[in-house]
C-alpha cells in the first residue's frame, strides 16, 4: 500500500476522492453521476480510477450486492495535513509563524475570520497549559 501524497494525485483522482470524502462512501455509479455534471465520463474510466486509488491505499471497498462501495482510508483533513506540512517545509523552511504572518498579511480576512483565528489561538493556549 503506497499512499502517495494528495499533491501527487492527478486531477481526476483528486476529483474522485473529493466525491468519496463528501459522501463518506460511494459506488462507481455515484462518483460517475456526480462528476458527469461537469464532464461526461465513461463508467470504466471511473472504475479504473477507483481501483488505482484503492491500490495506492486511498480507498478500500466492500461488496454490496453486485456493486463495490468505496470508502476512504483517511479523512480529507488527514490527507490535507500532509500536504500542508510539506508546503510549510518547502516554502517556509518549516517556520509556521512565517507562514501565518504571510497568510494574515496577504489574505483578505474579515473581522469574523480574525475572530476565528483569535479563538483558535486561545484554544491552543489552553491546550498547552494542560
């Protein structure tokens, strides 16, 4: 099981994973129906993509009648965390404070957004005091 990083997945693989994450589980038909809203895709294309994602360790499946139901092996948050860690290391040399400074300076944050950031900082402080 060779779990590649989220960054290394192709466009279709990422789109398929997003469908499965949003639904929690999905059949080939479910994924095809959702993705075909943007672009018509063959059943076999979706099936092959799901099988490759399973082989790479992103999905597992169970049988339900004649269909396979695919389930993610890790959450969207878990998969994204690895990408963020790699990005932090590559772009900011592992300096989280520098990354946060950049994000706060360069982002168009509302008062509500800043309140959420403040709340997260306070929660982290409480966690550290325990």
